[in-house]
C-alpha cells in the first residue's frame, strides 16, 4: 500500500488525481499538466515534495565524512548555504544526486531522492563504517513536510507568511526562521523547475497548515497547486537529471554532464574519484545530450534513438515530452560521444516512424 504524505487529504480535497510514485500516493495533476506548468513559469506553482528523504549528519567529522562521500567540495559551503552534489559508488556510478544544507559548522541536512531514501541511508551508513568518523547519521524523513513554491511570484507570496527577509537569501542559500506565525521552518532558495522559488521544510504535522496558508495567500496572485506531471516537464525543460533516467548506478556524473559538481582535485578525493579520474583521462565514450524534434512527434522514455540515416542504433530516450513552454518535442538521451555536438542530426523511433531531431544546447528553457 502506498504511503501518504501529511498533505494527502489536501490533495484529495483539491481534486488531485493520485498515483503511486515510488511507493507514495501523490497527485500527478490537478487542473491539468499544461495549466500547472505554465502557472509555474508565469506566476507560481505549489508542490508537495514531502516524499523526499532527509538525513541529519552531525559531529566534529561531519564535514570530512561528507567530503569523502560526495563529489562536490563540502568544505566550500558556508553556514546557511546549500550545495548540489552526487553520491557515487566505488566504480563512479551514481548512487544518487542530492542537496546538502549546512546548518552549523558541524551540522548538515542532506536531502535525497524519495525513491532512493532507504538505499541512500544504507549506503551512507556503510561509508561511515569505513573510518572512525566522529559524527552521527539520523534518518529524519518521517519528521519533515517539504513544500516547494516556485515561479516569478514565489518570493512575493511566501514573504507574506514569514518575517524573514527572503530577498536577502541568494540562490542556494537558506534562512532558518518561522512561517505562519511561530512555526519553525527552513526556507531554502532552491528548486527543481528553473524558476526562482523556495523549498520549505517544516515539521510533518505542520505541512497541511502551511500548504493551505500558501494557497490562500497566493491564489489572488496566480498560485496553482501542481502535480508530478508539471514537476517533470519543468525539470526536463531545464535538463535537470532524474535518477533512473539521466543518472543511475550505470551512468556516472561526468557522462550525465554534471562535471561542474565533481571536484576531482579535492584533497583526499572521494568515493569513486579514482574511477572518474581514470574515465576522464581515457576520454568519455558517451554522454547525455538534449534533443529537439524537427518534425511533429513526442519522444518518450525508452524510444530508440538512431543516427540521421536511421540505420545505426545509438541508444534510447532517457526522458522526453512535449515542452509546454516551447511547444515542441524535447528529450534527453545517452549517446556515443561522436554524436554529441550541437546541431548533430539524429532520428527517434516514434511508434515505428523514425522522426528527425537534432542535438541542441541546454537547458532547453532559460528564465528571462
């Protein structure tokens, strides 16, 4: 039986169409994917992301533990700052991608993908056992409600519910304050849509009150509740990776185009750094690219990708959709490196017809 977030009854009351997503019952849409997507791009969208996993890492060696565990350099993260990173296996494959929030010098919040929550925590514990780190790991997912408000008017709406000066928080920084009166909250200027916005962490039981307050305050300004469908199309327009699609245990972060978050020169290295260094020195044989359809047709996950002639099979679509913003089919695919240059023509097998497409620079969408 699928698990429920604290906001389940709110979704049902709003008419959300509920589906099973990674073992959680979540809304795929309310009014419709297109309307919700455009509301986020043009005004603001509200998302229940309480299914995401949270881990507390605390103690004198918390920083060194995370630096050994993750590809990015946690030592560069100041108190009040967040950082995107990847957790790798010894062979360089991706265990998961995640965000680290530094709450104090020796206190971190690590937020992982919902589908990997239990697996990630087990991996972190196994890494902890490799050395005598003076830190503790605590699985806290059951104690958090996480709500994302994203879009051009997100700050304006959220500011009405908190005394914190939200404008003072730069991108990938956060403020620990309160919301809806005296409800403690971590307000992070992060997101998964390409728009400005915040991810709000409150206690599990306070999630419904915060959700209702945001909707009440935001509806006159165009705020719309959004489901998983719009969340996926929004992230794909930005070419943000999704585990099991653009990254996986068999796809390393360099192949996924996440080299900017991989610090191979970091003192002491990290788990998987030797394998990734060797891969970089050999030269990548494949990479994730962005594709734009040149004719009508919607590319979907697992559709086969061929060269321009349609004879050489290159791989399959990792993620694909009809872009609500651009009104054209877009996709990502893991292809041989020789087919990765911008402008390269390829074909996508859409229900038996090989439809032309080309490799394009990403993100597909850029906020004005």
